[in-house]
C-alpha cells in the first residue's frame, strides 16, 4: 500500500474509535473507560453511588408503567451511547437491549433504569475485553432461552455468548 499511497506508520494503535487498546507482554485489553466517563459526566452521575448489577433484580419494565417523558431525546441519547459501549462491555448487553425496546415512547421509569445502568458502569470503569497472547483458537458458544417470558410480546428471551479460547468475543 505504501507504493500506491503516502502512508505514515504511527506504530501500534493505543486508541481507536473510542476504544482504548492496552497491551502488555502477555495480554491485550480493550475498554472504553473514557466513553463511560463522558456518559457519566453528561448525565451528572460522576458523584453517584455505584450499583452492583446492570439492572435491579426482578425489574419488570413495560410500556404502561411510568409517565411519558416530555423530552425523550435525553433517553434516546443515553441508550445510543450505551449501545456503542456494548462493543467492549457485553455485561450490559441485555440491559441495553431491554431498555432500547422503549425508544419510541420512554417513560420516567425507563429513564431511571437507564441511570441505574450508568451507576453500574461507574463501579466497573476498568472492565473490558481481555485477550491473552497465548490464547487457543477454539470457538465455544453458550446459549440460553426462556420460553415466552417477555411480558410485552410473550416471546422467548434468548441470550448467548461466544468465546475464542477463554476470551469473550460476543
């Protein structure tokens, strides 16, 4: 490519599209710590108490509960930013997917649940995807389904995770 284009070698990437790439001799870590801090700052939650889980246990959100937000764009912006964060934080994937179902007409209870996810992120800033250099190249997939438990559609809820060796990739 250097023969066809003028290229400058900047060395190994350390930060790309909001993803921090930290390398050591034995592993590589991908995280979005700065992105999380930006979200927390915009939401005014930098001093909030961290939560232990992405969503409260037994939380049942629906379109009928709560008061409709007068400014739904704030909710949509938070969910949009959380969706990008799931690239390196699969631990919040279910919570963000569940909250994204209410983008059309979000309520105050949906917004409070999104703030709960942000409080969880505050306590887990340094989490990300870890890839050891001596990883084996074997794909393993786990899945789980819960028949007909979605309260809004009576459809099944399905979750999965894919590992490359011992490293989570999806």
